[in-house]
C-alpha cells in the first residue's frame, strides 16, 4: 500500500469536520515473472537477466527483482524506504539496468519478503543491517564480483549507511537518496508542519484538540489528520484496516 504525499497545505474545499480521508494506492505483485529485456527486434537480449528471485537470508525467505541488459555489468543493490519500490519502475523507468545488474531487494517483512511467520523480535535495525550484508554476499557470489554498489532511498539510507560503514570492503560506492541525517529534527519539523495544516483544516489551534499528539496522518492529494483526543463536537471517525500479504 502506497500513500501518495503532497507537501502543500492548500486544501481547496474543506472536508466536513471530523472526516478522516485516506487515499491510497494498493499494488499487489502477481506470481508471474518480470518482463524480459528486449533488443530492437523485440527478442530477449542474449546476455540479459530479468527475474524474480527468492533466497534464504538469515533464516527468512526473502525476494528481489534482478534486471540487467548484460549480467556481466557491475552489481547495484537497492535498499527501499518505507515500501518496496520496484513496481514504480513500470511507470517511471530508471534505465539503471542499461549499466548495472540491479537488485531491487524487498526487505524482511516487506513485499516479496513478507511472511506472517517472521518472528517480530527479528524486526530490528541490527537485523536489517545483517540482512543487507548477507544479500550483498549473495550477489557477490552469484555474479562473481569482488564488490557491489549500494544505493538506498529514504528510510533505507539509515540501514545502507550503517552497512557500508560496517563492511566498506564490500562496496565500490554508497549512494544515498533522501538521505537520513538528523531523524529527530526531521520528526520535529514534520510534526510542526502537520500541526499547522491540521489547525487550518479544523479552523482552530491544535491545542483545542486537547493538546494531544497527532494520532493518524493520511495523505493523498489533501492532507488530513486526526487527534488521539478529539473535542466532543467532532465525531470519532470509524475506520477499519487490514494488512493484505502479497500472493
């Protein structure tokens, strides 16, 4: 499930008070294979690779999409942020497969690597770092490379930076996109921004919500939020969500 965010506080027509709007995009990947990479005549490139692979990584079956126009290219391991990002390449091609063997790994508990059997106690930063190093070793061995390139986005940058610092001998380079630098300050700024938008939405200061922290924030064209403790004049939104694992 992807939440499509917009930074603007321009709300246009204000929803009725107490309404919680959630606009989301759900993308479930099928059981098939990614499309092959083709030459100018429409035939699969002889040295190319385009596959969905599953590997045992530290006791958990984890999946990734691997694509390259030539499997002899340098290897690029991609660490996603809050959600797997390979599906975005269908609409927004990166062209990375022209120069790299790209591994779009979906981390423990996400996308292809989801399983209800994963022990919750293993969902830790140290485990994600260890998984990153193990996936790196898998790719090095499979494609016979001394080192790989490591690219991370958003939340994945904190994991990627730690992995590169722990084992720099495994990587030619580390590339950070939307790099996490000072997360605590980032959260403070985000809360301040959300508070300002919520005040405009409700037509009253956030303090009138009982001074409570934001309880839920849903973004999708319009930024909407709710408080843990709402005034008696505002009805409590009743929503029900359910996690849907990929097939």
